[in-house]
């Protein structure tokens, strides 16, 4: 400690003053200055209770004349005290060594020296430490790493305190000690010893406490998702919490992911580019099973994890043709065929399938297109297949119908459906009319007819119970080129099944260029109890005809040889009989009556009208006869018959006989008005039925052209009480019936008008 003025300085000052005084005295007599008086020298402890105790802070007070310079000296006993005995600062004196101290205060002024002193007896104050303890801070866990602890102890007054911390036998390096607040943070588990040493002067005392620190408690962690199933690139919100043990705090919180392609695989760390974490949003980029892991780490180093599983389904993609119309491409010329894509196309691989057609190459074109080169002039379907890269069971396809032609300018051009609405399913032993939808391309428009169309069966897979199998036949109605048919003949059992492919070639007669189309047909068995076949015909006729009401086709009651002579058309039902190119099962052209097309009314009608188109194709090749019976039933299906009106040829004209088969009928015919009926003749017939009072009247009209006016050529009347047929009862059913081996004809465009509806 520094003194204000040292004793040596003070003595030198006094000597100089005395010499000056003698010099002045030698020059002449002067008055001697007064000696400065030092009074009231006192020693007092700052803390009164510590007076005279070693280590306590004491203050020295005194009074000196104004302007005096002051110095002090300290003795212990008869010797000057050393720095080991005491220290001095502006705050005062601290005495360390026990003994009697004399503090002398010197004052100099005007060369005169004065002094005063005070004595103090100092006794030892023993350095002591006791009750060294380590306790947990409020709200913290005692003995846990990362928790806040407090060091407490009792120590003697004025002691200098030192704290030493060891872990085991080595100084601890993972403890944070705050000496201002005596707080401790232990960084890891283990046995710690905290030693507290109190020192006063050369005296010291120490005490210690031990504490076993356990590993820090891991944070309490939760994780949940706002949804458990998403699609690729769809966000899911993470709801997570982390609660840290007392004294611990958040060091780091992370989200990671494990991934497997399916529920049968093994989870592995997901690649960084397969998912994205943005705050509390998790986005999987690939389909599969995900395990999301939320990890929380405290400053103590303790960590906890929570996880949740997530199912990621493939992102959707939809494909469609750019145009619904069948596309033409030039033979042997690379053409980019475009298609439309919506959705995550990048999640899928693309392949192309030409469905077994030879001579066609398909590769990727620009954008969403296929570069196609067809070596042959042919029709084919190109299938674009998008297969998901992860889940290869997920596929989307689009079929693009193409046909290559030798000239885009002059080859015929197909419409939207080359077969113009022909059904895909065909029925065994039933004819199905063939259609085409094509037009000329380039130059002046030209009419294309069936003479310009060639049909070929190029692939047939038919199964039947009949020996020798079933044949797919392409037929025309007699000599008429305008009515080509396809039939799968199995006239014995009508149970053929399988499929075949029909190739259709349309050639422009003026340019010689062709366009080719193909279509696969499935064959359905047609038996007496084949309800699906019945429904097929009913639905097709309902869809494509103008029938007022269409009931069952009555396969249940028809003989097997009747249905083989029915042909389905777009306009309804065409009925064919005894075509030389299409023989009946019975070689002798049986005259057995056959009901093979019945129309039921949903509501019975007494007053109604039946209209249809009738065409003579060819007479019976043996008898030359043509007979068509129009049956009228007034009760349940195929029962309660009121009889038939038989249309047949007489001397090259159409006549009606039989008068519904009742002798009581009154009928008349206008012979001059009987229409001509020769091979190929088409006529339109109308039959009106009226019931008035006790009379049922049937009137038959005919016309040769669709837009012409009907003229009457036959009429008959009955008593409504007639026993035969109950002719006046409401009509339940009309039937077209082969009568008396009656040749080959067609009935089309049937309409029934119910006037009682």
C-alpha cells in the first residue's frame, strides 16, 4: 500500500527547514514559526464489531493545521511494520499480524514538524470455513447435468475465498462457476468435489462438498402430422413440441427422414433431394413410406426423438389425345404425334406400344409427342404409357388412333370411327351389318360406296362345341352390294365364343390410294336362355332404332333356326330369310313358322299404328315364294294371338291374305293398288289398328318412297267378341314371322305409335 508522505521525506523536509532557520537567524533575528500541532489521532474499525481484529478495515483520523503536509509511520512493537503486517489504501488500514501497532501522524508547515500518534492492539481473527453445501437453484433438479446449482458456505469475516472444483482427481473443465453469484453448471455426469478455502493473512481454512452428477434428462418431445397420406410434392404440416429439463435449454432441433419404397422394405436414411423441410412444413418428393424424425437437443447434450409415419402416394398424371379424330400420317415419313399431359409428368417414365403392329417405329418426339414412322400403309393404335418411376403398378395410358397412307393429299380419309358405330360384340349365328366412315381427300369430293370397300378377316380365334369349329363369314344380301354382313356361323348350337379382327380397306377409285382400318370383335354365344344376348339386342335396337317401345326379342320361345337369320343394323333390326348364300339350318328350307322378332308394349294399346320398311331380297330358291307374317298378340307374350297378316308375292305384286286367320273377318283388297314386288324392291308399310264399339279394324297402307304419301291397299274388320284371337283386345305384342318358307327379305325402321298412351 502507498503512504501519503514517507518518514524519510518528512525528516529531509525538517532538516532543510532547520538549516533555513539558522541561516535566517544569522542574518538577523526573526520570529520562529509555530510547530504544527497534530491532535485527536484515532484508530477506528469501519465495522465496529471488527475493531482490533486482524483482517478488518480500520480508518485513522486526526486534526492538523490547515496547509500542513501529512505523513504516517506504522510500527509493530518497537520495529517498523512491513507489508506483511499491514496494507494501506485510500479506504484505510488492514492489519494482518497480531500485536500492538503505533501509528504516528507527522505534520510539517513552515519548516516546523509536529506529530501525534495512536495505538491499536490487533488480535488474530482465525480464517474459517464451514457448512460447505451444493444445492439446486429454484426450479432446478439437484444432481443433474445442465441444471443450475448454488454453492453455499459459512466463512470467517474478511476472509479471502478461493473455490477449487475437481472431477474425480482432476481439475474439472466442464463446470461453469459464477463467483459473483456462487452458481454452478455441471456439464456431464460424474463425481465432483467443490473445495472452498478462506484466507486471512497467512492463515487459511477450507471445507468441501461432493456431488454426484447424473446424465441430463432428455427433453420431452412430441410430433404429429396434420395428415397421414399425401401425394408427391404435397406439403404436410408438422406439429412438434420439446420440453427441456430444468436448467437445460434448446441447443438444436432438427427434422430428418427415413424412407422405404413399400411397406415390405426396410427404412433407410432418405437422400437429401427426396424431401424438403421448410420450417414446420415437410414435403416428400417421391412415393413410398416415410418416417419423419424430430430430434431435440438441449445445451446439456441430452437428446430425444419423436417420429411419425407418412404414406406418400404417386402424384397423378392424366393423358389425352390432342385430337379425338383419327390422325393420318405419311407412310415412311417421321411424324410427331402430339398428346396432352396434365399433372406430374416428371414422376413417370414414358414408353410407346404399337400393339404388335409390324413395320412401325415409335420414339420420343419434341415435347409431349411421339415420333412415328410407319413402313406400311396401315391402320394401328399407338399407346403412350406413363409408368410411375417408384410404384410401377401405377400407369396411365392414352390411345392414339393412326393410319398411314401413301399420300396425305389423295388417300381416303377416315372419320372418327372407321366402322361407323358397328358394335364391338357380335352374336353367334346372327348377322351384323358392316359400315364404313371414309371420304375422299384431295381434288373434287367423290362418293365412296361399298364397291370401294374390301373386308378381310385377318385373325380369328373362335371356340365352339360343333365339330369343325365355327367360321367367320363375310356375306352380302343376295346380289345387293349395299348390304355386306359378317356372321360367325354355328347354326347347330349357337355357342361360339372368341374373337376375330376385321380389316377394312377403302380405295379411292380415281387415285388408287387406300386407307386401312382394323377392329377386333368379340363373339358372344346366342342360346335360348342367354339373357345377356337378349339384353345386347334389346339395348342395341333401342339405341339405334325409333321403336316406340321395345320388349324382349323372345329368344326363349323362338326356334334355334330363327335367330340365325337376324341382322343387327344401326337403324334397328334387319330380318333375313333363306338367302342362298346364307342357308337355314334345315336343308329343305323348312316351312315351320318361327317367331324371331317380337316387340312388347309397356302399356297395352287398343288403338295403335305399326310402321316399317320392307325390302324383298330374294325369293325362296326352291319355291320362289316370299312370305312375311305379321303377328298380333293381345295377351301375354307369344300367346293370345289375334292372328297374322301374311304378306307374300302373287304375280309379281305384294298381296295380303289370311285375314288374321279368322273366318268371321270381313276384308277387302284393292288389287290395282297392290305394289310391285320383285327382287330388290323396297316399300314402306303402315298398319293402323282401330277399335270402335264392337268393331276392330285393320287398315294396311303402302308407299314406294319414304317421302311419298301412303295409299291404302288392304282393310279388314272383326267383331271384338270374335273367339279367334280376341281381336278387339288391346295389343300386347307385334311379331315378324317367317311363314311358309318365305324367301329372303328385310324389315327395318320399325316404329309403333300408341294412340291410347
